[in-house]
């Protein structure tokens, strides 16, 4: 009886907390729902009766799990919850700068864990210390990170300006791990890269996800103008989008007037932004897209297409036509919630539809590598497979299984940040864009 009394006291405290955090109508709806009541009861039961004592950190993890589960139950791929540590990373990325070592990382394992270095930035700590593309990070400040999610490793490597971070890495061909001690420096996120082919300027925009995109684009176009370019290729391939305001600013750089994008909420459809009349480029241009061009990339491509300002060349875009609003939560985490849909100037819906290019061309830069797997061969047998005149040989294992994966073509990395590397021989979309501008 005493235990029941204590449980009711604890539950009463939780109920009071619900009333304190929610407007009264929402609190009453929550508490009248059996599932809402059950959520509070489960937390209280675990806290009071679980066999092992639970630390504050473990209890916090339980509550974060409840938050994540609630968000996942929406089954919306664009609504998410970011715990405090990852929310901090997001804020740094939005600012367009952070303090780190100047290396780009990717997951080392298929499940998104671990980290390996994709490239190092010229003149920054990673490059000066001798870190190389392909190095696999084993430890950060003595902690094994080989099974941590990639973003958690990034958060450990970033830090305060002037502080030290020690990395232990595995390098192919080197028998023992290598240890590097680095001092964190300011790293600016460079989102724009440029090149020039004759009198055609090339500008690639990698993301809209920071506040420096507009300024970097302006500098890039001014530099190309100074070099005498007469036509422009604007490359939005593999650009997954970012900030809606930056998308508006980028589209306005090429449009003299008119609405750029409409937003549709539950109750209202309205013009979100219009061209300012202060264009950066008035000359001939084309826009390049592929299946990874999404969100703000589709807004820009759709607006330029609707007004006939530029032909869109490439593959049909991804079709991410909804926008999210970020909400900072009491624990320092962030809820990113889908709250509106956007429409092109002609009020075309992008969501799940994408932008169909004026000129459809397959992206040939990085074709899917040929691979095969099989079973049933005699153990140790050699299997020869011929495809398009090329023969590869693989050996079956002790169970008669065999597999082969063609080496994937590596993306060329520029010597300097902001410098684009063009591959006219293997890039069918870029080749078609040049033909279109030089007609």
C-alpha cells in the first residue's frame, strides 16, 4: 500500500509537470488519452521499480528515447529529433564555420558508424599534420570511436579554438596505427566552387545549408565576370538543399522580378519570397540537376524553369517539396518538424514529383559499379564472368560462395577549396550543357 502511495505521489508530480509545460487544453487532451497516461506511468515505474539503480544520464536517455520514438512514429522522413550534441553541430553548420581540423569525413562502416578521411583542406591542421584521404580514425583523445555514429565522431573532433585533439588512425600499407596531435582552428564551410571553359563560367553550389551561401555565390560570379565569361553553367547536382531563405536569395540572383516560391501551410497558401531586382547574372545560363538535387535546389531550378530564365538539364530531381521548422527544446535538442509545402511560381507541387528537366540526360560521372555474388560452386573453385568484353575471375570460399565488386571511380578532389574539377570526358550532363550554351 505504501509503495502504491509513493507511486501516486511521483505520478502526481509528473502530471503537474505536464500542466506546467503544455497549454491547459493540450495538457487535458494528453492526460485523457490512455497512451499519454501510460507514457507517464511507464517512466515512473522504471524509475521506481527497475531492478538496477538508474543514473540521471540513463534516465535522460530513456526520455530521449521516448522523444525519438514519438517522432519516428510519424513515419515522416523529413521530421527528426536531434539530441543536444548533434543540435550544436547543426548550429555550427548553419553559421558556415566551426573550429576543427579541416578534414571532410565519411562513415567507415556500411551502418553509418566509424569515420574515414575523404579529403583534407589546404593550409589547415589536418593537411599540415600529414593526415591523408583514406585514413580510418580509430581513436579521438584516447577513446575508441570505431563503432560510434559518424556525427558523434565529428562532434568529438570539433571543439573550442586553440584546443588540442589527438587522433589515432589506421593507414593502408602502414603496419602500426599513426597518432596525430592537432590544434583546432577556424574552418569556413566553402559551399561554392568555380571553373571556366572558354567564355563559359561554371559555378557549383554544394548546399544551401548555411548563411554564407549567398555571399559566396556573389563573390564567385563577380570573379568569373572579371575573367570575361559570357555564359554560365549553374550546377545543383547532389545539392540536397538547406535553408529556404538562401534558396530565395540564390534564385533572386538570376531573376529580375516575380514570386520565387509559394508556401502552403494547413490554413494558408501565400508568396514566401519574390525577386529583389538586384540580379548577379543577366546573361545566358543553364542549370544542372540530378536525382540527388532536392529541396532548395528544386525551388531554384523550378523558379528559373517557370520563368524561362534557364534551361534545366540532367535527371529528374528528388522531389522533396516540404519544409521544416526547427524548434529548440528544453534539453538543448532540436525538433525539426514538417510544417509547410512549397510550390513553384506556377504553383507546381514539387513534393514526390520533382522537377523534370527541359533536356533529360543521365548523370554518367559515377556509374554504379558492376558487382555479383553467388553460391553453389565447389569450394575453392575459380569462376570467370565476362561482361562487355571484360573478364573477371573470383574464387569460391569454403562454403562455395563467391562475390565480386568492381572498384568505384573516385571523385576527383581539387587542390584548393572553391576550385571545381571538371571531367568533360565522363560527364554527359556537363557536355550537353556546353553544347546548349555554344549553339
